[in-house]
């Protein structure tokens, strides 16, 4: 019985300390090192998530939306998700020295036709 109490106590301490561990980690933007290894479905989900966030912000704030949201709204109108994924894939494939560039930056620059230094 005592062993069970010790195990339950240890598990309780672990469970209660997990939020502190998670909160102490710095959030990091996905970059090409993660992107290149993702399955196609995950890449599509990422692009959909960014697009949904932009749609929500535009609906909630109208033309006062942030610059990223406005850029996505203007530039993604005539592109489908697969095309965006392909453009990001192509960028990282052709620029392996830039794998540290965040995916969102690549999405914005490639999809807008901007040169990436």
C-alpha cells in the first residue's frame, strides 16, 4: 500500500510540474529544418491554419488587420493550398543554406513574389 502511495505521489508531482516545464520553453517558429521532414498532410494543415487565422483576423478587425494578415489576404486569393506548399518546398530545396528561415516568412515572401536575400 505504501508503494502505491509513493507512486501516486510521484505521478501527481510530475503531472503538476508539466505546465511549468511547458511554459518555461520558448516558443519557436517552424523553419525549414522541420518543414522538410513533415508529411504532406501536416504541411497542408500548417498552411490551412495560417490561412484560417488570417481569415479570422480579417473578419474580426476588417481593414485594420495586421500587415501579415493583409498580405496573406491579398496574395493568397488566387492560390490554392497545394501551390503554397509546393512553393515553400521548392524554396527550401533550392536554398538549403536558408533552412533556418521561418516557414511563415518564406510563405509570405515566396507567395508575394519577393526576392529573399
